[in-house]
């Protein structure tokens, strides 16, 4: 089931994409071949890496690119677009090649997450949607994974529907959270659309609707005996909530032989309350009753709770996950890296800035991940020209692309290309993976990373270097434009 009308998203683009498209046509450049790189410069929360998500939405968007009469009349009404451009839109057909890192991939700053090659007007058009999709979903997947790793194997559920910034952020954010490692979502529509398991029990209002907390718990347990989770903090967690929960377990669930039950604490000192509640449940014979926590959680709060000995089996995480509140922008960019002449010659292009981090890497590229054969761990990523091959039988010297004296020689290694071809001349040639397959890739690539790269604070800086050929091109272009 699709919950969005993808046909209407063609116009979801920054206005300057269309002014440039018009300009290309007016200057007879509609068949000029351009190469664009989509990448990001900084990991949110000063983390070690991101988890790529959002490619499926880009595929759907590209497959449905078309302009209807209303769209064309809109541009005509602006009185700044030529008839050649309007006719071009009427017969629009996407014919670009697209390479991308599959969803669930681990990625690092300044390496292409996506490369687009094709006629300049077409390659330019998809910039906005490609960025918003990869920026948003990768951001939420990455934040979620930090929270999941902080939970140390405990359940993490995405509870942020009512705090997200709009419908897209809610539904697609929950999908991204699942790619990041969340086990379930509170969002029913995400379950319907993407098969992310939906989970939910009760709010405080359920309990307040009854004359007593005990009556509310008992009614719920009778209604949902096999999915009974009781919210115990409406009045007093230890004096009424947990005792009433135990009483209802005794009266309703225990006679049925049901052992699948839990309580949830949504306020107060979660470490102290969970420890006290755990003892009360254990003393009553409910060692198997899970204790869940919610209430403005994130990776730091969860880590602190566990360090304090909190007896928690899972977490419902809302606003700080679905909004990536601590660092809510990934900041991906989409930059021209080369043009291609009619004879097939590729001309590298570079953007220069006084801010070193904004200087682009020119050329048509690919990305290799280099693994140590003995440990199986990733040692570095190497960005090369698209047709470069790495000889795995010889030692390989890599070096920092800015601080070039920082060098390292790798031996006994193997390599893997990270970019996969998605579209060829506008035709989809990639099988979109299931969420289960995406999560398997995530787990495999996380396992390949050293623990030092996964630290929350001051993670090890993973090497993302340029090949000598690519570095030479960049250096020469910088020198020419000095």
C-alpha cells in the first residue's frame, strides 16, 4: 500500500532546479552529460559513522517523474520559462544512470552516497528530493542506532509519532528507525505501509477513565490477556501502580498460565523505580514480567540508567529519536563533479571555497572499502576514479587527503565496492531489498567496524582517503584556480 501519490512529487523541487533546466535548454545544453555526487560532510552528534537510509523513496520518486498539464501551466504563468522548456517537460523522460550505497550501509563523511550521471537538466532535477530523502532517513536511522547500541541488546521501540515534524517525518522516520535497529513503532500507518511492527498498549487516560487504577488494569488484562502491558505511573508507581499490576496478574493472567506481561514506567526516577519494581515483581513470583521505560529518552540517558543498575528490559523512545533532537541535520550536499564531452572524455570539475571542508572532490568516482583479511575488520575507505582497480596482491599506501604526510601501508587485505548501480539510462536495474535484508546488511557492516569507531564520545576517525590519481586531479585543479 502506498500512502502518498508519488505522481505529484515531481514538482517537489527547489525552484532554481527549474530555472537552471530552462537555462540549459535555452543554451542548447539539454544533452550535455553531467556527473553529480551526493555526500555529507559531518556525522551528527560527532559520531563515527552514519547508516544510509532513504534510497527506496528516491527510486519511487524517479520512477514516477512526469509533468502534467497543470504543472506546465504553472511554469507558463510565471512568464519566465521558454516554450522549448515547456515542451521538454511535456515529453519528459528520465534517462540518467544512478549509483548508490544500498540502505543499511555504513558510510563516512565526504564519500559519495549517490552518483548521478546523465543529461544536465535531468540530473539537476532530482537534487532536492534525493537530498531530503537521504538526509532525513539516514539521520533518523543513525540516531536510532546510537540509542539501540546504548540499550545493549534490550528492546527499543520508536514512540515518536506525535512529536515528529509532519506526516512524512512520522511515517518515514519510523521506517528509518527500523533500519537503525528499533524493533517496533507506535505508528500504525508505518506498519501498514512498510511492515514495521506496530506496538501500543494504553495511555494514562485509560486508567483515569475508571474509578480506580485496579479496575482499569483488570479491564485491560481481560481484554488483552496475551498482550498485557500496564502503565504503572499514573498515581504512584510503588504504592499503587506495581501492587495493582501484581494483583491483576494474580487474578487474571496467572490462572490462564500466561507469562507474557510487562509494566511500563513513564515518569520519575527510572533507575530507582525500576529497581524497586523489579524486587516487588520478583518477590511476587513474576520474575518473567518485563519492565519497560519511556519519557524523553536518548542514548545518553539510557547509558546512564544502565550504569546506575536500572532493571529495565526495553525502552520506548519518542521525540529525541524521531527528531534526532540533539543534532537534527545531516547536511548532505549535491555537487557537480564532472561533465562528459560527446567523444566520451570526462572533464573533472571542482568547487573551491575558503572553507576547506567545502572544497569538492572532482571526477567520476567509486568507493572501495578495504578489509584486513586476518580480522575481517574494515581498515579504510578509498575513493578512486571510476575505472581504477585495486591490486590486492600488492601493498597499498593510503594517505590523508589534506594532511598528506599521514600515511599508512596496508597489506594482506581485500576490497569491496560500496556503490551499486540503481538506474541505467533511466531504467531500474536494482531489486529493492526488504527491510529484513536491509537490516542484515546493517548488522554485517556494523560487525565489520572496530569498536573504537562505534564510541559515542570521541570515536576513532575512520580513514576515508583518495587514490593517488584522484588526489593528483584535485591538487592540479586547485593549483590551476589558485
